[in-house]
C-alpha cells in the first residue's frame, strides 16, 4: 500500500527520480518535535469543536507522545519514499492508533502545518545563536579588560593612522555583534504570528478557535489572511539576512586577525588548537580557523540571496519552490552556529604580542596630536593641520623622527 497522503486520485507510481527530488524528510525531520506539538494542539482544537471525540483526542495525543519518544531515542523508522516530516508522522500515528489518526488532518493542510513548524523551530532555536553571540561578546570584553594597557597602531585604509588601545580595537568587533544581538531580540516579531488554521489557502471552514490554538502553541498573534499565511516566508528571509550580517561581521574580524597574525605584523599568535599546518612546508602554521570563518561568513549571504531568488515572482499561496526554505534555514543556522563557536575559541585562545604591537607604533602617528597641541594654544585647526604636516615633511627630509626635531627647527616651520 502506498503511504502517500494524496494517493486517491493517482493510479500510477511516482517516478523514483522525482520522489527523491521531492522528498524533504532528510531535512525537515529536524522539526519532528514542533510537528508533533502542532498536531497535538490541533487535536485539542478539533475536539473543542466536536470534530473528534474526547477519546479520539486522547488516542491521538498519546500516539503522538509515543512518536515523539521514538524520535527522541532515535528509534523512529522512516520509510523509503516518504515525502516529509508531516507525512511520516501521520503514517506512524495510523500504525499506532488506527482510525482516529485519519481524522487529525481535517481542515488542516501541510501548507499551514509546515510554516507553523518552521516558526516554532526557529523561535526555539534562535536561543542557541543568541547564546553563542553573547559568549563571543563576553570573551572579547573579558580580554579587553585584562589587556587594557596594550597599545597598538590603529589603521585606516590599512595605513597606520593613530595609536589606539588593543582593547578599543577588540571592542569595536564586540559592538557590531551587540547590534546583531539587539536585532535578534527586536526583529523577529513575525515569528510570533501563528499561521495554523489557514488550511491549504482558503482558511479553516470548521470555525476552530485559532486564538486558543495560538495560545496553546505560545504564539502571541494569528495571521489575518490565509492566502498570505501559507506563502509567507518573510521570516526566513529576515533570518537569512540577519545571519548574513553576522557572517559579514565575523568575516571582518577574521580578516583582521589573519593579517595581524602574519609574520609581517605578528601582533597576535593564533593558538595551535585553532591553526593547522602544511603538508609540504614544515614551518607553516596557518590560521585556517579564521579563513573558514571568513569564507563561510561570506557564503551565508549566498544562502540569503539564493532564497530571495526562490521567492521572487512566485505566484500567490503555496508552491513547491518554497520547500527549499528548509535547506536555507538549517544550513544557515548550522554554519552560523559553528563559525560563532570557532570565532569564540580563536579569540579566547590567541596571544597578543604587546611588544610587537608597541614597536609598530611610529612617531608620525602623533602628527594629529601635534596639530591638537597647536589648537590648544589657540591656532585654528586648518592652520594647525598644515603646520603639523610641514613638521612631518621636515622630519622626513632630515631623515629623523618628528620628536627629534629641535625646538628651533619646529619654531621655524610655517
Ligand atoms: N514538504 C513540504 C514543504 O516543505 C510541505 C508542504 C507540502 N505541501 C504541498 N501542497 N505539497 O514545503
């Protein structure tokens, strides 16, 4: 017997190549708990409007609990050719409890089910990313406090600009991450709007109490338009964009440390536990951790961009194109989690070489301070800037540091 949910109008088998392409179970099995939670709440709602009896509801909920345990224990057995998590859970429920299982899906479609599952999943799992970002920020802050006295050159255009504290530099990355953290807390209200009860597209004709359903599933609102609800993946796009932004921040941090760890700079030494060697050149110690962060961090935007292209020009309501939302969401989630963790480890264990940092400072980096000295003496800034520039030129000409020019020489500068 075919375990397809839609076998009724079909007389021949699905082509195996299509079956393979069509299946999302290898990805959406990660949402088994959310799928079960949604189904249990839906069973409760069906009982309230007397579409199923109390004992049928009990059977359904107990069956679903058993399925949940099977998944938890990694004992759930999926069948070849099963389409997705919704299909496989329903098939198993029927095996376990028989007929009542066949009543659960009334008024519901996989179209409102899948988007409910995904919102539930993301709501829960964003906490992992939130903690990972927090941990990285904490790591940076702890280092900054401990190494507050390390001074180094600050760069613009990768040219020595002004002396700065290492802590000032480190914290600049933490502040970008703090913005990401705040956006994570504030930008995800769309996740809190429940689509369940939208049916395939036309809504639920049985008058189920959606507000109560939302409350049971811990959503604060319900979607107002069923056609929009089943096609809406804006919350995924938001997530992908947010993740891309974090990825870009991490890639910039990584790039800095790749440069700073080169022999030419040697401001930092990446710990052995976060570097690798070369199979050919025995002396090499490569900052692979940082290069992976830089590459993967950039790649996250590829996911975002590609999913936006899937959304573009889709006709209204549900289309199977949308199934690629799972790959985009899970891949992005996993990659971002892992580069956040590796960034934290790399930043935590690297060594800052304060001597190297200090010796990279040069006196002409104080030219701005020469100008500010004159400003404090009442010279207008543009004039002061010009004079300080002349001081640098004079020192360069005499092949000395600006601090080695005599008072007389300095006074003669116009
Ligand atoms: N696996 C599908 C997805 O992820 C679930 C929705 C299927 N709906 C449908 N009408 N075929 O998008």
